[in-house]
C-alpha cells in the first residue's frame, strides 16, 4: 500500500512513534507495591540522557501516553524538560504491564504525531519487535532494557491504520550506549 499523501502538498505523509521503556526502578522497599516503585539513582540519571538524545535528534513528541506507574511517570518527568512544552500528556492505566495488543490499541487511538508511548516489559519488547517490518539485529533490542528507546516511522496517514509489521526503524538507543 503506497503512503497516504498530504492533500495540499501531495507529499507522502508519515507517522512517528517514540517507544520508551521506563528507566531503572528501585527495589529498596520489598513491601512496596510494584505500581508505586520510583526510579533508582541509575534511572534518575538515564531518563534525562534519553530526553537529551531525543531532543538532539529532533524526536520531540506532540502526544505522550504513559502507564500510570510511578516509575513511568517519573521517567517522563525527567525527560520532559529537555523536550520543550509542546507535548500533550495522557496517563493510561491500561498500559501498566500491557501486552503488545493493548499497546497497539492505545497507539491506534492517538491523534498527534510524533507519539511517545511509555510502558513496561515484557509487553514493550514484544510490541517493538512485532511493530517493525523486520526487527533489527541490534544489541539489546530483543530484551528492550530499561529506558531503551525505539523511534519508528509509518508511511500511513492515520494512527488507526498502524498494525503489526508496518513500522520502519529510524533510531534505537539504550542509556548504556550513551555512556560510551
């Protein structure tokens, strides 16, 4: 299927997704509910590094959809100052430990582009792999470590058209790669 074209310019339209797994969380309090776990020191350092990396590459979201867990919201709070104030942020309780199918449903209901979707493993690793036309042979892609970030593009005109196997890799990074 050829890409949808802009009615005024005739140029192909595309959608961009920024998929981020939350940064490293703390296990200091074993009695703490999983949903309420905050970031640990490593996670508090990684999130702004990813935010800076996104900003430097002009991967700035117009819409952000995040799980409601403490660690996903804190990850966004530490990334957001580096990405400007143009993003609309929505908290979605259905993204907490969501499977790939639920993540796709969430993405299909987005309006703006780029969208930044912030979630958890194992669902986010499965979602990333299934979303692309061909999963890349990149170190750490398959297990999508904490704060791993995928940027994918879709030659489609509306998020409702996005399905598994329709995305193309634009970028992928982990905090460890940024540490050199």
